[in-house]
């Protein structure tokens, strides 16, 4: 799935494998930086925890906002 294919009422976030910190990102800014057609799974190596700095084995998470 690409950033462009993600429905507008979904938010995108990351979960740290080391400290289990969760945080949401601005998906529109991410699309501007890497391109709307970037595959979300291919961006996993670029995830970095803002709490502990871990860059390994982090995962994406999605959530729905009220429409």
C-alpha cells in the first residue's frame, strides 16, 4: 500500500520495539518528502523512536479518525 492509497480518514503512526512508545506522524508531510507513491512498508527502516532513539525493528500502525 502506498501513501496515496491510504484513505483520508486514517492516521499513520509508528511503534517502537524497544520502549513500546507510540507516536503519530503527519502523513501529508511524509508524502511531500518521500512522494505520494512511496510504499509504506518500504519506509520501515527510516522509522526512529522520538523517545529512545531506537531505529531497529519498529513498526507502522494506523488508526481511524472520526469522519
